C-alpha cells in the first residue's frame, strides 16, 4: 500500500522511476527515491528524461532542442552599396550607372522545411543616389557634333523594391547563435524618385530643358549570410550581408519643354551589396 502519492520520471532508457519530485525546470529534476531509506535528494538532467508525471496527474514533456533553427520573422536594415557597372562613375564608359550608397529596409520570414534546409522570403525597399558630376560629363561626351556648350541640371535618386525567395541552410551554433545561408531568386523594380531635369546650352547660348523619367524591372540572384544572437527565448539580434545581381530593362521617357517626347530603352546591370543589422523573432 502506498503511503505517499507518487510522482513518476520516465527515462529515455525506457525505465520509469516512482519518486517524490522536489523541484524541476528545463535543465534538471530533483527528487527523493522511495528506495533510499534516508530520503536524500537526487538530481537528473532533463537530457536523460522523456517526461515526468506529477501526483496530480499533470504530465510535463522534455524535448531536446533541435540542432536546426525553425521559423523566424523580422526586419533587416542597413546600407545598400552599389558594385560593378552600377557603381561605376566613369564619364568615358557607357556602362556606368553612377549609383551611390543609401539606406535600405527589409522585411523577412523563414520556415524550416527539413532539418537544416529552410525557405526564406523577404521584401526590401531603398534608394541609391546618383553621382551627378561624372554623369553630366558623360552626357556632354555623347554630343559628338560639338553643338553643346554645357550641361547642367538636377538628378533624382533611384528608388527600388525587391522580392526574394528561395532555399537556405540553417544551423544552431551552441545555444545562443543561429546562422543562415540563403540563395534566392530575386525580382527588382527600380525607377527615379522624381524627374531628372537636364539643361543643354548650345554654342549660341540657347538652353533646352529636358525632363527625364526612368523605370525598369529585372530578375537576378541573391546570396546572403545571416548570424543571429538570441537575446532571450525568442528574440535574436544579428548581422547580415547579401549580394544581389540583376539585369534590368530600363524604359526612359524624355519630355522636352516644347512638347516633344522621346521614348527609348536600354539594359542596365544593377548589382549591389547589403550590410546591416537584423532583428528576428524565432519560434
């Protein structure tokens, strides 16, 4: 006949202990064994335990943390740095994009698909400046007839939005760090924030003003690296880096102050590198 109500500890070995549990947490279970005549308190790591059943019938399961991260949502912000032809600011090179660094903001989500394989998706928005000095030199060099005396004006920043989706590799590094390696298909939409205003003054000192708008879309590849440090059970603060490369078909419209419009198109290589901080909620 049992004089005391019993708690039970179910071990991963398959054994079951009938005990009196003194206390328990995520790391260990302290108990007194009926087989000990002096009722000394003993302890077991939860790594050895499947579950415990208290004398009131409540069952508490102990699951070993996964080696692989699962889901997260979050934001990522930092600096977008143009590279390659997009960043080139050479007046003698028609491939130059004349783009300059500006901030960006990204909204992200991730789910685990199988063990260390996951799927990431993100939406990013940002701007790039335009290096106007070399740009106007380039415009001036395109006038081979020698009729242009000077070119001036005001250039608008680029603005863009991207959507990226694809698989990643994710790993837990100890209890506090999580690392991800995404490889994504990415789409971009890019345009100038407002019209460029370009003033051409010819050798007769007659000035013609053109208002130019540009917009384009393209597809490319995004490859990244993200490292999170868990601040608590769910929140992670980390650093991220990502390289994105697109081929964009840019459509341009030039509106002359006399009523004439000219439309044309060219292909622009748009490549840039992200670096910044991310704040994720893991679950």
